[in-house]
C-alpha cells in the first residue's frame, strides 16, 4: 500500500512513552502511518495545519493548551473543508473534560488502556466518517447525564424528564429504538442483529436520525439520547 493511501495520523500526548507506544502499534499496520507527534495542544494545532492528517489522537490534559481547546481549533479546520477528525484519548472513564471535547467536535473517545485491536478498529471507523465512544463509558455517561443539575459549560442544561424535544418527536418508533441502541454503544451490525433488520436498513435509520436531530455524528446522537432520557 502506498503512503498516499494510508490513514495519516497525528498523536498528541504529553507523555513520550505513550506516544511511542501508540506509534509502534499504528505503524505496524499497512494502511496507517503516524506522520507527527505533539506534546501539547499548540503543537497539535500546528501539525494539523502543516500536515493535514486524517486523524488526530488527542490527550485531554496536557501542559499549555489542553486537548479540548485544541480539538475546537482542529475540528473548525474540518468545517472549513479540511477533513481532520479527532479521537480523544483519556485515562478517565468519562468526565466533564471528555464531554466538553465531544461538544467541541471530537468524533469520539477511547480510554488509553484500550486494546490495540480496538484502537486500530476505531481509527478506521472514524476515518470512514463514523464516530466511536468507549463502551465502558456508557454506564458513567448515563449516570452523569441523568443528574438533575448536569450541565456542560457553554451548553444549555439538559432538559427535565417531562420535557418533549420537538426533534425527538420527529423520530419514528423504529428510529427511537435504533437511537437507544446507538446510545448503548452498539455498532450498526449489532443493532441489525438485535432488532432483526438488515444492515442497510440500520444505516438508513441512522442517517435519518442524524438528519432529524441535527447531529453531526453518532457521538452527538448519543448525547442527544441521554439528554432526552431515552436511556434510563
């Protein structure tokens, strides 16, 4: 496989050993290549501008500019016609930093102790335009977002349980079922198997859901599901 066809990746983490470990795993794949490494958010932005990678693996807490602020800058590049996607890497199962990064435009997040196979599969998934969210974070995410006073800085507070979102009302019953399974962290194939429908049908439902609720990707759809108490 030529270099031009590889998934080009920048790793941003303040720990050199972490960067080296991820680089070794990624460069072992014929369809991937680490093209740059950054130790903070400022460096990540500069490399994103210079190299225009496909994916940035972004740590949350770094000296200088943090990963959330850097994610905002980099995803803004994507909206200006540069398809750079960010995957947040964190040692935390889920916290306000990760949630803020998702709202900043990240295409998902993974724990740093994720198995190499999961990391590689997730990179390919995001590269194809989808989004990922660490399955182990689902329970914590539900618990946090169901708290009455849950609120992410810079966003509107979650609606109370008695509130009916007009976008939610626009979904069909089947679309709601699919959205719930997305919130549970299931892949399209897993949703198809569970609901006894075809994979193309699931993909169609997902596309309709994203359009109806004005979500950029599956991660925003997950947040929408939690905010509207579809998952209890």
